C-alpha cells in the first residue's frame, strides 16, 4: 500500500539495530515502530495483568501502546528515530513500575 521512505541521496543507505537480539535493517530516519512493523513485529509489550499483546496504534505519540526499552529507558517507539546500533527490547513491566519512562 505504501512505499518505504528511502534516502534519495543514497537509496542503499541502511541503519542496523536489534530487537530482542534480532538484527533489523531499515532506512535512515525511520521510527523504531515503523521499522519493527516493517520487519513483521506487530506487538512490542504485554499488559501486566492480562498478558494481552500491545502494539502501535496511533503512530503519533498519543496512545502509548508502542512502548519499548532502549538502553534501559522506556520510550515510545513511534516517536523515536532508529540510529545505528540501537538495542531495542520489549518493555519490562518492572521499568514501568519503577517510573523509568522518558
Ligand atoms: S503508537 Fe501511539 S504512542 Fe506510539
């Protein structure tokens, strides 16, 4: 339906990051949420009580369903740009309870 945004200056440019240890390559200036969705990941965390899987919904920073951990800090994947070497993981409920949210 949509074509990915590719750098016109260098259409082969890619940025590498990991999600729970899986290597993922994406175009520069892509949000973490868009890159994960493009790689086939539809959920990034689970509800603490029900265990229900949660994934990006609004893609504009309003719903908070896209939370992930980057370097031990919980962030919204849809408003975070991928940079080379990011280590992204599913959000742990312990961090949410400890208030480690950026
Ligand atoms: S998808 Fe809604 S805040 Fe990120």
